[in-house]
């Protein structure tokens, strides 16, 4: 595999790479709707700041939010490559999700169902419903990551304005990917790994 062969000549010690869960490590077709959610917030059609993510509180809200996250159907193309690169000592992978706290058990179930426990030692999820962009900023700094792979443009845009040790790679969607100019944007997880191994940063 070309991707793995190229890794043998790359930097050591291994890159510390953080990966978002929904839409990055796990394929989620619903991610194409995120630009529309962002548009609604920008138009002030909902009473939230543009970079403020919904936190369900009522039981019916949690149920609908749980159903929405079931659209994370199967591991994305390239997730097995993460495991191989880890075995080769090329990357140290970390799973960092902005999911709400009440979805921790669902995340844990998928973590083992999809065999992600064979790739990641653990996962990082907020225990206090911390806003996703703030949580990820804090964890990136805490872990001193070299790269972070994220599919939500609003979060990518926020993180790039922070003083972070990591380069943020954006897994685009069909809508935003056509109109937003960003130097480190890719179409999928596999391309993100190729960009990291190319390491022209």
C-alpha cells in the first residue's frame, strides 16, 4: 500500500494525531446537513450564538438527538490504516469527540462494536456537556497533538484561530467544501492520513 510505504521514511518520534468520531472515523451521511444548521444560526433563526452547539436537556430532545447520532453507520475508509500506522510507530492516535455527555454509553458501545478499541487506547468525551469547540481546544492542548482531524467547519475555523500546537485538517462536506478556501482540507479520512504523512507543514 503506497500510503504505508511512504510512512517508513517519515519523521520520528510518531505524530500525535487526534481524530473526531462522527463524520471522521465513523462515516455519517447526516454531516452534509451541518452547513444548513450553521446557516440557520447565522440568520438568527434560533436563539443561539453562531458558535454555540445545541445541548439537549429534555427527555424528548435527548431521544431525538440519540436517534440523529445513529446515522453514524460504519467505520470510514481509512480507519484500518490508522491501526497499521500505529503498529508501524508512525502515529499515536487519539479519539476526541464533541458528543454530549449523555451519549457516552452509546459511544462506548460503538467503540467496541466497530473494533475501535483495537486502534485507540481510549476515547475523550466531555463529562460536563462542555461546548465541543472548547472541549476539543482544551484536549488538543492537554495532549499536545501535532494534528487534529475534524469535519465540522465551524469548529475547524475556531481552532485555527487558537494558539494550538496542532495543525487542523478539515474533512469537508459536499456543500462547504465547494465554497470555503482552506489549505488543509480533504475529502475523507484516507486523504487526511495521506496529508499527515506528506507532512508539508
